[in-house]
């Protein structure tokens, strides 16, 4: 039983005659009659009662008509949904983004994306940058958003595996305990001399904040008394809030860190920031939902 036979049968019943249905379907009357006869032979029971006034469905025909309506409706819905997949306005996207980008930049991106493609389901993960890259390689996420210290070097290293989309520079700011609310703005970088500085641990896979901060401190001859190492950037914030350390952290819009109970200041001199990158596997632009998201990132990068 083929879908076209079901459509033929439904058309015949709706039209009330084979000749009228043939005209609507743009088929010859003999070929439509043969198709209906083959359908009846296949199911093993008459589906139509034929008379000089036209045709009427038998009890089996009425059952088939109802069942056909449901099947054909489902098929049409499948076709429509697949068309929307092809247009990039339906489907599922999984994004792994470092937490710093989750605080404000990802929500703003998703707000714009939802306005264009409201039926694309977005799944979010917030792993460390090296894990985000691994997840992209293992095909468990579609897009990874990370912060890196050397974007050109990173792009060259991963050019064969990933499409790299520039999402703009992310400045570094001084993040101090809340009792330093009267600290000057901008805050002198030299004030970090002989202070406890907290940094996430470094990884060769994705040079990021530790490398950028080290470069700034060396350039200006600043030597903290101690470096406290934590697993991730967000793990440093409780230590800063408790007054146990100071931090130099990325803030994509110089406002994301205001949600925490810390004192945030620009730095003087202003060190070179990190670069936000959105990564996708090679060929991602052929998938409309991913292409639409990456195009929005390119617009704001």
C-alpha cells in the first residue's frame, strides 16, 4: 500500500466519482480506476460501491478513509517539519560555553536567535574551555564558545577540525573584595604587587586567562606574593568575596561580574584582553540551524 494510493482513494471518495477525482489529480480515468482496483485487491475487500450516480465507500472504505486521513496528515506534518529544519527554524542545538560567556553574552545571543528561530530547542552546557573543545571533537555538542589568549595561534592549530568564529575581545578587569568599594577606578595594576592573586589552572590545550594575566604582570613588573590556583574562573569568585584573594578576570561587557558581591574596576594600564571564539565542526554552515546561530555571532564579533 503506497501513500499515493491512499491519496487517490481519499480523492475519489471526496469527489464522489472516479472521473471527477481523475480530473482533480490530473490523471486519466482508466489509470485511476486501475490504481483503485489494485488497492482493493491488495487489501482483499471492496472499498467502493460503484453505481451510475458515482461511488460511495463501503464500511471497509470508510475505515480506510479515516485511517488514511490520519496517516496523510502525519506525513504532511513530517514534510512540513523537515522543511523547517532545512530553513534552520526547527531542530535542536547543543552549545557548550564557558561560564563567563553564560552570564550575559549567551543569553543576549539566544534572545536574538529565538526571535528568528523560536522552535529550535537549545541545550546549554558550561564546561571549562578544554572540556568544551573535547565535547565538540567528540560530537556531543554543536557549538563551543571559549575564551583564548592567543586567538590566531589557536585558530591555526584547529583549522583542520573547526570553523573558528571571532566573537570579539573580552577585557580583563580587577576583581576585588567587597570591602574595597572605595578603590580607585581605574585600579593600578601595580597594586597587585605582594598580594594574593587567584587564577584558574592553566592547560596547554586552551591557553586562556592564566597566560594573559602572566603576560600582563611580567610586562609591568608586578609580582604577587602568592598565586592561588583554582579549577575554573567561577571558582575564584568565592575566594575574592571572602577577602582571601584578589583577581584579574575577564568581563565580556564590563558588567557581567556585577552580579557577584565583589568590587570591579578597570585596570591601569589596561592589559590585553582575551578573545571570545565560537567553534563549530568543519562543514557546520551546511546545517541551517547552526549556520543561523554562527551568522549572529559573526554580526556581533
